[in-house]
C-alpha cells in the first residue's frame, strides 16, 4: 500500500487526524485536539531538553585534548566524525517522514526532532573547532568518505531510508523506522560509552557533557519513532506478521554486527581501562532493548542486564538540578533521564 503525503490544508477535515498515515486532517495544529494522547507530553519533554552548544565551556578540554594518548585522540575524532554523519542523515530523514504523517502534531514533533539533530551537528563543529585546527575538523567531517567500516554502516542505514523515500509504501515506512531506531538507539552507543569512559577519568568532561545532552535527546527520538511504529501497526494490523518480526530481528542482528565491528576498530584493546568485550556486550544488550521495545523477541540470548552499569551514573543525571560533570547551576529546565527509560527491557 502506498503512503500519501499530508495535505497542506483540508477545509472539510477534522483537526485531529482520522489516521496516523493516509488519513484526513485539516492540518491545523491545536494541541487540545489531536489524535494521539501521548503527542503533547512528548512535545513538552522535547522542549524541556532544550540546550545549545554555547552553554558548555570547552576551556579545560582545549588543554586536555593534546594530553590524550594517540589512540584516544584517534577514537575521539573518528567517533565525532561518525556522529556528525549520522545526525546529518537523520535531519533529512525526519523531514521526509513528517510529510507522510497525517496528524499535524506528529509533523510538529518531527520538526522539533530535526531541529535537535541540527543542534547535535552544531555541537560536533563546536567541539572540534575548540580543540583542533580547521584542517583536522574538515578531515574529521570527511572521514566517512574513505573508511570501509563506516561505509558498510552508512550503506545499511541509507538503504533502509532510500527504499522508503523512493517508494513510500507502508512496508517501506515501517522498515525505515526500524533503521531509524537502530541509528539513534544503537549506532551511537559504543561512541557514547567511549566519551563516558573519558569523563569518569576526568578527561574531556565538557565534550562528554555535550554527549550526555545528545544521548538524552536521542532517547526521546527513539521513543517517538517506537510510538509511531506501533500506531501504524495498530491501524494496519495486516503488517503485524511473524514474517515482519523475523525480518526486523535479522535487521537488528546485522546492525549489531556492524556496531561491534566499528567498536572493535575504534576501541579494541587501544583504550586503557575500557574493555572491548564489555562494549561488545553493551551493544548486544541495547540491540535486545531496542528490538524488544518494538514488541519483538530479543535477537540475542541473554544480555538482559547492562554490562557497563557505571554508564548509568552519566545517563541518569537530573540536569534540572545541577550539571553532573561540572557541578554548576543551569539556566534551562532539563528532563530527568529516568523518565526516558534508559536500561529498561
């Protein structure tokens, strides 16, 4: 079944859409008259996560970056380069999906999501321009062009997105959302672990604070797409099949293999105090989390507990009270990460 774009205005349709896709809606946004009860609470949470890179003082990181080992510097730059690529793709994808969501509230959430991805990309530029030369910054943003391991990961995600963009069917939309959840809820996570490892050793704390903000945003984005995925299956139950479950599980297994390969390359046995085997288990754990959140069986036997529990101390910071890393009062109201379901199966 093809998915049709939302009308920019429909004078005879209700404000609350008649369906999540292929429905009717006036396209007037009235938060008290929307189809999905979870949309407005999600809107408030996403606004509550508001932040900008300018909030973070990079002065200590500027001094510390040259003091990192060569392997730490290399991993730092490679991971930043990867994150910049993925968030650039994500900004575009969110806009493409938004065009096909009938309800104006979901379109609004996608616009906020895309804006947050733009902020993420700005943060990578902000970090790199603070600690490196312009030549290094440019090379970091171009790393994806020549690195074979990254190319495989990129092709994996882009194919899932491109199938939907070129042929917008319900089946392709659902599959593209699975790839989105992998991008935002799995492909970042070995990179996050690296930055949190630096932070617990009092290295590059400002950069890790930035990663913490991004981490919290991405968790909200994952939850949003999970809700959309489930709503589509609720409205089109003929797509909720055992065949689709098997397909999704295989996609997650492939994604986990790609993430493990990447972690082996950038972390391996090169980073003192960060055990690659733990990172690999962490990837399998989150693969199980994400697949199960979609309502499917976990791809990997076991892996029910986070093997890197120390990361939770960084993920569960209530930024509304204090900045965990720099211990300073903050001006903005931050969402408590416990509300975002970290480490839950």
